[in-house]
C-alpha cells in the first residue's frame, strides 16, 4: 500500500487513482463517466453482488453522476474493472 494525500472533495477515490497512475491527462470527471458506463453495462452483476450491502444500484447511480460526490463500494468495484487492476 502507498499512502498519498489528495483533496477530500468527494473525488478522493478518483484523485487517488490519477495520482497513482501518473497520467495527468486523466480527470476525475472522465473516470466518473467511465465508471457509470461500466455500472450501466453490467447493472445486473453489480446489483446481485452488492445490493445487499449498499442498496440498489439505480439509486446510487444518481449520486455517482454528481461531481464531488463521495464514492462507495459500487464505484470501487467498477473502477477496478474499468482500469483492469485490483484496488485494495
């Protein structure tokens, strides 16, 4: 694990990924949109896997679409698939 410091503005998950990737061309908004696309495309999978923990995905997606909204389990799982890497 690598501790890093990022702004606690609600985009901290996305800012952490950008910081660790070293890709300054990435933005938190782009990662948020890519995450939403992943969740919409695989909604049944994510609902079956996480709904009993964090609630229905369709309600959470409204929050995910808002910039500066804090991330939850759905975002971490989806971002891991979007980036094709493990997030611990």
